[in-house]
DNA sequence: TATTGTTATACTCTATAACTATA
DNA sequence: TATAGTTATAGAGTATAACAATA
């Protein structure tokens, strides 16, 4: 019959559990998951629309809407780039920074719950493996 | 300034990378990520709508639409439960099973790429940690 | 009364295509 | 010509609220 790939299954399940948890955190503060991602990426940074779209693996037009809505809520601002008059840079407002901070705390707590059964040593090992997987 | 949580960051990034990869796999076969999840869960199973919704962490109404579209593509079928006349069970059609099988191969390959830098021993260790995290 | 599922409605997310402005 | 971004449009996903049928 079927031949499941255990690593695929485990990774997919953890990924879905993580996004579900982050979606809940976002909802708690009146955001969606993509909005939470934008805030997370923009913490302490000023990013060009095209770079942000590439990082999120979204089309430019999708990002326009995302940023429109975030801007409408007063969380981010747009500013024309001085170096390239075609480009627009996005960054967090004070309110956006504050919300991003609140989200970070809640998200860390949610992830902590998710990893409940793991000891500190196991968490360290997991971090090492994840970091290496991300290093390619 | 800020105090990032390394494990939160790494887990979130891996989760997003995984879902991005699975979204691409889904797109390759004309599906969306939620549809891919439905197919993956339904492999070799017959599940009640309410159970499927709970598993996916979706409202019943959201699942109705998801299953409507999958049924419209001939991938799943609905059947009234014999045990409880209120309940409806969903299951894959032959075409749905075949597509789920094709997805499994592509997804395994995509995850393999994602974990590129990890040795076999590290993959085994990662699987162990993920499985334990999921065991709560 | 409680549970199962659907429908109606509204909003968010996303992509494609066509457009403007700048390089 | 190529790149950066927006707008228009359409489809999918999601939640809330109201509903019908069954337990």
C-alpha cells in the first residue's frame, strides 16, 4: 500500500503546528499570519518592497496589498528611496514596533508550549540542526 | 534593543520554508496547500467532516468549502455516515489517491532539498526530536 | 438541547495582466 | 529595455452568523 516518509511527515506536522500556533498569536492581536511575518521581518529594518516580496516568496502585487493593509492600521510606513526613485522602502511605525515586540513574547511562549516534551539539551540540539538546515 | 529568541526564529523560518516548498509542490499539480493537506490526511482513511475540521484547526464552514472544491475536482467524495445520520464522511477517490501518491514523492524530494546540509545521522537525530516534540 | 453540516456574507491573501515612472 | 511598484480583477481560504436535520 503506502510508504510514508517519516521525516517528511514529522517536518510537515511540526511546520503546520507552528504556523497554526503563530496564526493564533496573530489573531490574538488582531492580525493575520502574513501580517505577523511582515512585522517580524521589519523589526529594526528598512526594506525595499521588492526585497520584502522576494523574502516572503510573494508577487509584488500581493505585497502591495499586504503593506496597504498594514499601513492602514498604522503599523508600517512607506517612503521613497533616496538612492533609487523607483523603489519604495517600508519600515515599522512606533506602534508597529510595539506590536512586534508583544508578538515576539507571545510567539516565544507558544513555541515553548509546542516543544513541551523536549528537555533543554534537546532544544539546544534541535536549534543546532535547524540552524544548519537553514544555512544552505 | 531587541532580544530575539533563536529557537523561535529557527523554528519559524523552517516552518515557513517547509510550507513554501509544499505550496510549490501543490501548485505543480494544480492544488493549493490546504487541498494538499486534505489529500495527505485522507490517504487510506475515511474521516468525518467534523473530525477533519478539528484536525486542520478550521471552522466547519471553512472545511465545507475546501471539500466542495476538492469534490468538484473529483478528488474526494462525501457519504452519509451509517452510524450517525447527521455526520458525513469524506474519502479519496481513485484519482485523489493517485494524486496523493504523486504528491508524496514530490514532497519527500522537496523536503530532502530543504534539509540539504544535514547528514544522514543528523536527519535521524532531527526526526527523533521532531517526533518527540509531536508526542505531547 | 446539543451536535453535524451547509449556506450566506465579508474580508484577507494571492496571482496574472496591464499600467506608470524611473533607470 | 529593464526594473519597481500599483491597480484591476478573479479565485481560494477563512470566520461569523443563521439555518436545517438528527441525536
